[in-house]
C-alpha cells in the first residue's frame, strides 16, 4: 500500500484559510490597540464668577454692572465654541456669570454644590467625556478643579481678580494641559487671599 500525498489544491486551501485567520486576528489586535487612542478629548473652560455687588450683610449678592459686562463678554467669546453643557454653583453670582452664554447657546445652567468639586469632576469625566464644558466657580474651586483635572498645582485666585480663565484640555489616558488666560477688562492684581466658599 502506498501513502497518498495531499493534492496541491488542499495544501493551498489550508494555507489560505490559516493566512486569513491570522489576518483577521492581526486586524482585531490592531483595532483594539488603536481604539485606546480614540478616546475623545474633553475641554473644560473654568472661570471665576464675575464682579459682584459689595453687600456686607448679603452672602449671595448679584453681579455688579462690571460683572454683568464681563458675563456678556463670556457670551460673546464662547457662543460659537461648541459648548455642550454649562455648570454654575448654587450662588447667584456664578449663575449670572454664565446666564448670557446659556441664553445665547440655548442651554440650561446645571447647578452644583460649590463645596463638592469632586462630584462635579466625576460628572464631567463620566457624563461629558469628549464634550466642551463651561464652569463658573469661585476663587478657590476654579484652581482646585484645574489642578484635579491634571494640571499643575494652582494657587487660590486673589479676591480682586475676576479676569482669570483656565482652559483645560483632557487628552486620552487622562493627561491634561492647562492654559491660563486673561479676558475682558483687567482686574486689580493680587489683592486679598481669602476664599468666599469654604
């Protein structure tokens, strides 16, 4: 009895099938690798509330005329920036700071507790990944958030300064870049180190 050798077509089919399987497996590995790089970029725009009325017996004053003008400047600057969500704290000064922008882009203002920046950060990074988020906070909470999002340690904003803006770009893998800007009319620099929100 003689041993039969496989026909050349069978060998070719076997080689083609295994080649296709390796190609599919290789494509899956490459796709999985590249998928880790396609995480969306999140942009968080952080501002301290604009200038407020000085009312010693009122813990929740409205914006002053200068603050209202600054709020209008924010609306002008960011009305075409693709803002997806707007946050402010429970205080009128932060809500009034973003109201002109919210009205112009047709978004509601989501109110969060000024003392719970950790919860706000969680919402931003889970519910709004890949979006542009605008946040009006306070002289201590704004730098705290910029730092927590991956930036360098930032000091509390002096009480006299209302023209600071931080644009935080959170890249894939959680890396972040913080750009600090000035906007609107210049504030008096560096006066007062207290915080209005404990």
